[in-house]
């Protein structure tokens, strides 16, 4: 009898397997039958999407999702994947041929170009200018997602000029009677003084200058001239080259090596990850780090305020370069891209619906109107009192995990602002120190020029395939030079090896594309 | 007690020291994770390394258990582990027993199994199979594609082969059919090896995250490892932002919360070990030494 009971349990288990897998199959089939029907204006479209998230995910049936379905009369079925494994999952899905209607990616990587060339995405050339928020995407920025003359993606907004730039502990400067540095010599003196003269006044030798993590990051380039990412300098043949192999970078590495010898840079930086390096600065050990107006971490900053209530942080404005230029590099001007499935070409109504949804999420709302008074803002954020509240004039949104607001689900929720300052990022912070720092960074960026980085407008196949590996090589070599394990005289050999491994091909491809685009020398904005 | 020479004692002391040191090296990272999970964020920032929090706080755990998705994902993992291990044992033991008997095509079957041990189809073909069998977005996708581990299967087969043939003969003489022999004789005899494989399989299911990411589309169905990865990876992602045009929009959970998540995700499976340990040591060796 006892045995029979067990046997039944086993049979039930086997039955359960069959039933459940059959259910899975039905679900799938149901999704498919709704697609591809006759186009009909009144028909309720099922719209599928695949997107990624770094942090928490909105739930499957959240309030925000229902709001979208009601407003646009659709059945919106998004799925989200953790960013670190997104590329692999997306590859599997694209290979399976069952591509969702909307595909969101972080940027145009080599997969994007591959799939675009294979015809996986819908060309958007004629559509973009029909929608006000997409019309705003500047032509030079569109080039990054243009393949053979066809624009394949809607680019999400990113401030043009708000990059991460160096910031410094003003309270430490004041205690030591120093001013905010204006050139590399002064910055060196300050960094050494932070290391040796007890800037926090606790009588202990426990502080230093520059916080740094693996890959010489941040690199403390005080302008486009020294920036490793900027294609600003030229080689002997008149070709543009990446900052990473330029003469300016060589001098910069020598400068860092000097500081490292003085103990003014994080000692084991080559082994630290970004979180650990943040800790170096926000725990009050290092006095110089980087900051940006948008998206800084309030938890970190509150940690610093708790430890040293008198902390003050100010930006270090760009230095004047030997060639007279002065200013940081601008960003690619977009972050995140939204593509449509090429198969949608047969369903113009559905495309119109999707474009309407995307356009709606991108609508700009001026800072002073971000409250229940503005119907668009109120709806996008899930209505006051439900999706968000207003505290002391600041919008406090519910966490994404609750899925209470349509912006938690929409493919693009970033407002396309008319200019950087209109975003009012600094005013959204609740930690006063962070608010002040962000405001002074906004002011600094508003007052200085920025180099339009030509690399953002072109695509090089070799670069897409090899850049990661080649950069790692350069980082390793340059880290050794800072550590003093390798002499700086090895620089030319390093550049040569880089060129031979594929760097020369990258330079050639980039310069050819630039020529085709009509590039005519550095452009400052 | 036998008198021990000076040399022997020296070796003993050296052994204890060496093994103690190795054990400590294994334990230290885990202890650190536990200590940080109970420390306040301020203390974590302030001290270089936290071995013993000055002030024990539970805020990190409160944060985690307030998160619906985290608690739910623990439930999913427990479910997948229990059902998955049961399926694994059922499939592996029956198949292994069959292969240990002189059945037609046994050689061919064995070669096919060995083949999968050496070569695998890779991610995309496997995905296609899971998709076409309709398992996508169902927790069975985490269980059925890995229902049998070929290595475990072969070890278990060896175990059955090693059993005295007389046992089988005697049972048949008494009128038992193959199923009965398997169920009433062979399975009870192989409890130690079943326990060992149960542990292997359970740990595999518990730690599995990638199939969850690949095959499940709804966050509600994700196991704990996917959620854990998501929490830890946010911190990591920011390492890559050298250039700074990626936004730090989604603040990662504080390190103390990350550590607490690791503890919650690790301790349950760790607790299973002592219970199965005694079978484990015995079972692993079985089958390796044949009569």
C-alpha cells in the first residue's frame, strides 16, 4: 500500500509536467494569433517589447501597464531582462526569429549593425520627422544609428554636455589655504597637499588626492585635449587618432605616474572596482573625484555628509590646453535606442500606434510644470498620490518595482529637453550637498565649451569587434607605466603594437567614414 | 596510547596549522559578507574592513524582506529545487538502472549519453528546442532540459552495475518483474548514492540563474539567483562606465543590502549540507571501486 502511494505520486508528477508544458504552449500560440491580422484602425493591437533594466523590474500586471493599455487601446506585453545578460538573451531571441515588435538596446553595438544589415529592423527615415519629440534629434546624432542611409533606431535623450568631470573637496582646500587648481601643476600640488598635509584636520595621515579604480578610471582629463575617448589629435599622416594613444595622453600618464609615486592616487587602484573607488571618495579618504549633474547616487553622498558634515564639493573647470583649447568633451547625445521589428512594415496602423506611445513618453515638461497640473506629466508618473507625491516641491516617485506609473513600462520615458539646463536635474536631489554640487556643475557646463566628439558619428566594423580587447591592452600597459613597472619610453612600442593588432585599421575606417560625412576639423559647442 | 615521536608531533602541528589556515581562508570571505550585512552603511563607509560590526543592525534584512520580488523569488527557487531534484532523481535512476541491464541497444544508448557529456549544442540551439517544445516562460524550462546530468547518470550506472548479479537473480526467482526489482531492491540499496546525487542536483538547481534569465520572461517567475545577480550587477555595471555617458540613474542597493541578499540566497542550501554530508562522502566513492 505504501509503495502504491509513492507510485501514484510519481504518476501525478509526470502528469503535471505534461499539463504545465502544454499550458506554456498555448500561451505562446495565443500571442501569435493576435499578430498579423488584417490592418484595422479600431483593432486592439498586441504590442510586444523586449527591454533591459539595471535595477528593479516592474511587475507583469502593474497599474502603469493597465493605464497604457487603456489610454492607447492596446495590449502591451513588455518583458525585461537584467542588463548583464541581456545581450545573450537578445541574441537567442533574434536567432529564434520570433522578434518582439519593439526592441530596446543600450547603444548601437556590433549586434545592432549586424541585425540592421540583415534587415531585422524597420527603417524609420520617413517616420521620425512626423513626431515632434523625434524631430528634435539632431542630424549629427542620427548618424550613429544610420546604416546605408537608413535610420534604424529612435535614440533616447542624453544631455549633450553633462559628462562626468572632476570635482574636489572645497573644505579641504580652504583648510590648507589653497585655491581650486587651474592647471596640471596646481592640481599636482593640491593632490600632494591632500596626501601630506592632513586636509581633514584629524591629525592622522589618512587622506590622499585622486580616487581611482581599475582601467585608470577616472582618468582626470581636464579637457578634450587630454581625453582618452576624444578623437581630437592627429598623427603624422594627418589622420585623427583616439586620445588614448596621443602624445597628450603620454604626458598625462607621466603626470599620473609622478603623483602615484607621491602616494597621491589610490594605492591599489588597478584592483578596485567602481563601487570600491566611490567608497574611497565618499568615505572622506580621497579629496578629488568626479561628478555630473544627472544621476548621482544620493546614498553615497548622504554617507559622506554623515561622516563629515562640513564637506563641500566643487567642480574643477577645464584647464587651458597647450594648443589654446579649453573645454570638456560632449557626450554622444543619446543613450539607449529603440528599434521596431522589420515585419511591422505590413502593419502601418500598428507602427503608428507604437510611434505614438514612444512619442508620448518623450514629451518635455518644463521643471515648474512637473506636478498634477500638467496632465501629461501626471499621467506618465501614475497620478499624484499613487505613482508619485510632491514633497517640498520635489517629485518623489514610487519605486519601479511597484509598476504604478506608465513610465515604468514605456520603451522611452526620457523627456527630450530643448537644452541641457532645462532639465533642472540639480533641483531633483534631496541631499543638499548633492543639490549644490549638481547646480555648480550645471553652471560650469553652461559656461564652458565642449568638443563634439567625431567618433560618435561614425561606425567602424573593426572598432566594434576589437575595441574592447585593444583598449584593455592599452589600459594594462599604461597602468604599468603609472606603477613604474614599465618606463614611459615604451610608449611608442605600445602604440605600434596596438596599431598592428588592429588599431591602424580602426583609424583608417574611422577617418574614411569621417571624410564621407564631410568632417572638417574639430567643432566646439 | 602509543608514544609519539617528536617528528610525528611536528608533522601534526604543521598539519593543524596548515589546514586551519586553509579553513580560515575559506571562511573569511563568507564571514566578511555576513558581518557587512549586519553593519550600518555608515560604518561600512567609515571602516576599511568590517570583521565585527560595532553596532548590529538589521536594516539591510528589513529592506530585503520588504521587497516582494525577493521573497517570491526564494519561493520559486525552493519550488524549482524540490521538484527539479525529484525529477532529476527519477529520470537519472531509472535510466541508469536500465543501462545497467543487458537490454537491446544499451551500447548505443550509452554512447549517445557519453556524446552529450563531451559536446553540447550551445545556447541558441538549446533555446530553439525549449521554445519549440513550448516550455518558454514556464518553470519546467528550468527543470526538463537538465533533467539528467550525463556524468551523474554514468556514475549511477556504474553503481548499479557493481551490485551483485545474484541479487537480481534471487528477486526474479521469487517472481519479481524488472520494475519491482528496481523499486523494491535496487532503489533501497542505493539510498546513499541517491542522497549524494540529490545534493549535486539540488545545489545545481539552487545556483542556476542563466536558464532563468534566458527562458523566463516574467519577473514573477524568476528564481532568487536572477534577482541576486540583478542586485549585485548594478554595482558592477558602473565599473564599466569609464567614459561616463552611462547614467547612474538606478542607484545600486547599498553594499550592506547586497551582502544581506547574498546571505539569504546562500544559507538555505548551505543548511542542507550537514544533513546529507554523511551519505555524500559514502555515495561519491561508491561505484568508483568495483568488486
